[in-house]
C-alpha cells in the first residue's frame, strides 16, 4: 500500500481527483493518510474531513519566521512519514531540508508542458495567462518529481491540451484541469504504487 500525504493550498480539485480514483478502483493500493494545507480557508481541508482523512493546516502566518514554518512543516511530514508526498496545487516553495529528507518521494502537478511556462513566478492562473500571451496552440500539464529547483525535477508524465480561440485564462485553466491534471496525477501515483510493490 502506497501511503500518500497530499499538500494543497486551495479548492483541492486535484485532491478530489485522487480520492475519486481510489474510490472507483482505478487507483489501487494507494491510501491518502493526510492532507496538509498552508491556507486555513482551503476547501481542500473540508474535502479531506468529508472523507474521514486526517487534515491539518500549517500556515507560514502562524510562525515568527519562515525558518520556523519550514521546521514545523518538516516535523509534520516526519510524523506522518508518507511513502509519497503529492503537491496538488501547493503554493509553498518546498524548503531544501524537506527535499533532502524526502528525496525521490515528492511529486508535483504543474499546469503546463514543462519546460514551457514553469519556474519561479509561474503558478495558478499566471501559467495560463503566459500561455495565451505567447499564443501557443497546445498547452497541458506535467507531473514531475520535486528536487531543489522550481519545476526542475524529472518528468513522470505529461498530457497535451488544445488552446482554443477565445480562451480566457480561467477557461483554459479549467480545460487543463479536466483534460490533463485530473487524469495524469492519479495515473502517476498509480505508476509509483506499482513500482513500490
């Protein structure tokens, strides 16, 4: 059984995609043991509670310094000790201490085809705004391992999505989620679960 912790900052639609994949049996031998958010108002925490999944908020605003927050975040992860940490729309830069301790055990979903529109400053709607501004015809999503850099770790899976005439960043974001993110994130976790067997 692959025990995963899911880190989220907002609505938790990717978390829901994982939950649904487990419930439907598409995703086998995977258990969500904890959901962590940096945002006390994240709807993802409600989604977790509704499913009986342990959920906690560790907000940088609750700590004097970023170092204190990083320490608390690492302590929480050590306490949970997941086989895999899934960053599913987690808008926190993962501190080097965490990437060292959990090397090869952290994955992230990014809403573009890396290496396009990724790295520092590219998150959420900003990614889709940049793609539309550049005039690309194809965008998509990428699941990759997390290393010390920003969106620089080895790629596990990618899926392309068409950009359509008249797209707004919000419309494109929704299409990328529906046609790519919600599909390849559970599939990537499934691949890792199979490798662990």
